[in-house]
C-alpha cells in the first residue's frame, strides 16, 4: 500500500501522506490531524445533505468530491507536500464550509 524511498541505509519518505504524517508528528498529533480531516469531511457531508438550494448542492458536491479525491490519493502518494495541491485542498475545505453555512436558516 505504500512505498519507502531509500537513500543508502537511510529512509527518506513514505509514499503515503498518512504514514508520513504519523512518522513526522507522532501517533497523537498525526492521528489527530487524520481524524480532523476525515471528521470535517463527514460533518460537511451532513450539512450539505440538508441543503435544498440546487446551486449550493452543486458547489458543495464538487468540493466534497475534490476533498475526498485528495484524501484517497494521499494513500498512495505524497501529494499534500506539493504546495499547489495543499492550497487546493484547503481552498476546497474553506469553500465547502462557506457554502454549506450560507443562509442555512432559510434553506
């Protein structure tokens, strides 16, 4: 499921963002960040499912699919270490959060 790069006898990086996060931050910090990422996605999905506005549902679905795609891709690659991918990931979370909370009292 993951690949480790070797540089002589020294291990450099895991080709898995989750293993890399756990290795760099430890079990508690890495585990907490992983739980927060997936927990936020589940929370956003719950809020998105309650919305009735078609535009909000479309934008929200696009954000949720983009976030889920990046999280799945992180299983086999270190794509969040690439700045553009990390910025896209955070932007999708921010847009999804804003869209599902927009005028939620009326819809």
